[in-house]
C-alpha cells in the first residue's frame, strides 16, 4: 500500500516517464569548425542531456536568439513563438538531445569572436539559456613580397630582439607554432628558428598530443605602401587539456615598420600581457 503514494509523488515531481528535474544544456552544432569573413555562419541549437539518467527540462513557449561581438549586439534579436508548448516539461532520455525548433545564421561583417545566445521563455519568464562562441577568421589571401618581408622582420624583432612578451617561453618550443591567420599560404623562414604554420583547427587538435602551449598569431598585417607597415603579433596560449588553468604569461605588441635602405626601422607602439 505504500507503493501507490510513492508512485503518485514520483509522477508529480518526475513526470511520466520519470526524469530528474533539470534545466539541461543548450548547445549548438555549427556547419564548420571555423569560418572566414563573408561566409554565412549557420547553427542548429539543441537542449541536451549529457547525464547517464533521464531528465525533465522546463517547457517553453518562446525562444530568443542574439549574436554579439565584444559585448555589442550584431543585428537584431530574433524571437519566435512555439505553437506546441502545452507540455509542462520535456523528457530527455540519457545522453540525448532535442532540437530547438529553429536554426539561424548570419554573415559576420568582420573577423573576430562572435557569441551566439539562445534564451528560452515560458509565460515571459526565462527558463533556460545557452551560449556558444565561433571564431571568424580573415579571408585567406596570398601575401605580397613586401608583406612577407614584414612578417620575417616582425618575427626577428619578436624572437631575436626579444620584444614580444615572454619570448623566452616560446623559444622552448621546437618548432615554434605560428597560426596561418593573415599569412595565407606563406611559411616564414628565419635563420636559427624552426616554424610550423598551422590552421586554427590544427592548433586546437595539437592539444591532444602536446598539451597547452604558446603559439604566435599575426592578428593584423597592414601595409600602407611597400615601405611602411603596422603589425599586431600575439604570443598566446592555446588551452584545452587543462581547462580552467590561469596563465600570467603571454601577450603581444603593435609594431610600426619603416623601410630604410635594405633594412627596416621599427617602433613598438604598444604592448600587452595576458
């Protein structure tokens, strides 16, 4: 006789079929791991149960979708009403996911990190929210000969003269990893150094075998003419194996270069540390 009241209580709190009350996770699947400027970014969002037990997540009648970059919203908020929101909760079996009723995309106006945010509401009250970040890279292009000279000179200043923050630490790497961002297909050569140029995806994949490590990234290469240039170079950590670990190292600089005869003069305009 004690079983019936317990079943009633379980049905009331856990639903049928039973599931542990939970908010679940909102996650996104992107068509690609990374994008270039001008490519349309598309994502499909899901409510996910990554637990080995079933859960019940709150039902919703509205979903709002926004994109931000550097804290500023990009475009307008998309809001859609859900026509079938009669259920009080949504059942998710172990290690499963349910597609949120819409997918959305946008064309990023410039390179950078964009944050996708989906918020679910029921009767005007927020019941769940999830965020995903996608990085948009500059379009791949071939460097001109003056740009290649500038890349080599910037590396010399950073590593030989030791102008980039914590250059001693990246010198411990052999080879030194350089991101292909803004380099196109160019593989720089500098006497006494060995470089390995990798795409952003390959840099992330290397974590599995090398652990967290420093690498160089040319954030910007701007040629005003063949003789004057501005370059932003990062000496940054790629993280993932030991997520959540803080680093008080790495950084970067902005440097201006001016051709003088067969060489270059330079001025470090600004510097930052991680």
